C-alpha cells in the first residue's frame, strides 16, 4: 500500500514544474488553477509524511499536535496569499471549509477506513469531549460577530473590526491554554500510543532530514499557493462557481490533503486516538490559531479582516461541531459513524454549490 501511495505522490509531483511553466506562459487561468491545486496535494502529503517521522517517538497528543500544525501549513499559506490579494471572502471561506472538512471529511474517512478493518475502535472519551467543547467555543466565536452585524447593521465597519479583533485575542488565548492543558497538566489523556516504524512503512528519518524536508516542502507550497490564489477569481467565473464555494470546498480540500492521508493511515492501524487528534486538532488550530493570526496579520498589511461569516457558513460550522460531538461522546467509533460524517459533509457541499453569488 505504501509503495502505491509513494508512486502516486511521485506522479502528482510532476504537476509542480508544470504549474510553474503554465504560470510563466500565462496559460488559461482554469488550467493553472487545477494544475496548481493538483501540485499542492502531493506536497501536502509529503508534509504529513515528514511529520509522521517527527512523531515516531512521541505519543498521540504531541504527534497529533505536530501533524495538525504542519498539516495546516498549506491552508495557512494559501490564506496568507489570498489575504495579501484582498480576497477576504476566499480567506474566510477557506477557514470554514477547513474546519468542516477536517471534522467531517477527514474524520469520516478515518472512521470508515479504520472501521472496515476493525469492528469497533476506541479512543479517549475525555480528550475527545474536550476537543468537541473547544470546537463549540470556536463556533461561538464565529457566530457572535455575524449576529452582532445582523442585529446592529448601522454600527459601521470599525465596530465590526474591533469586535472581531477582540474575539481573535480571546480565541488565541484559549488556544494557548489548550496547549498547556494537552501538553502539560493533562498530558496523560492525550498520550495514546507512539507512532512506530511499522505505521510509517519505513525506518524513521533522522530529525535533521525531517526538518529539511518540511522546510523545502513548505516553500514549495508557498509558491504553488501564490499561483493557485492568482487563478481563483477567473477560474471561478469560468466554472460558474462562487468564490465561497471555491474557498469552502475546493481550496479546503487541497489544503487538507496531508490530514487526509495521515489520519486515514493511522486509523487503519487502529490508532484512533491519533486519528482523532489530527482531525479535531486540525480544526481547532484553524479556528483558534489560524483565524486569529490572520486577523492580526491583516492589520499589519493594512487590510483589516473581520470574523463576520455568512449565515450559512456559521450554520455549517455549528452543525458540523454538534454532529461530531454526538459521534465522539461514547469514546467508540465504527465505519457507519464515519459514513454519516461524510454524508453530512456532502449535504453541506451541495448546499454551498447552490448558494447564490
């Protein structure tokens, strides 16, 4: 299986130079968009692989944190580039898409893949409950600015931005407290089992090699993201899609490639603590770390970003968080629960497709 995956990654890596050539030749934006998107997928996969090697000697808690952090590098870079281009709707849509994509699609596929091999999989219920609660708090952080904007439309953009900045500070503080909780005071809840060489499929890389690979791949993702974002607007028009759909579904799927590959592989090895840590941890980082950081950075570049999401984006995140909370509350999972999560994601994706521009 690992040899087939490696072959597939090597083939997809050919899209990296192809995307560069097409960009230099000013090719059709739609072709450039899909080529650069396909190029990011194997790069994100390599990010996940390098992270697995980094986590080969640690427990599920730190391993999940590292994988979620570095797996989110693609989403963060894409968002930075889009922010620099002034595409605020795409930035916020990609945040929404990453959150629901990780807790519904990534976790759903992990439960299906693991459940088909193991009839019943177990994970730490307390740790899962804390993650679900944090996701609910993050959803509140997204809901409040939208409600405030809807109920007091005459208050002006300055008030909206001030409220968003204040909420970003609070969410970021909660993220730091969660790190203290999961890595220090209650570390035992997140330990799980270490990722060994058998799960990676080869002998673990030396630390220096893993760090070099992560650095080089992150740089390559940054270049591909620049090309991808530059082609978003014309490609969306050519496909007849809204920027919200492109951000929520297409861009988020591209950025989630690392989480998909790693979480599914460890779930198949019956390591649901780690799979859950990757999927939920990644969504938490998007909501509690990436979103606040983007708000902070937006002020530095002179293009303030608010946290006022569309009503349907707020509803989608809230629904996703509640569904995952119910599924994970018993500390057990099976393939049917994974199929249900994927079904909810497809319903939301279909609704985003039919949303008016």
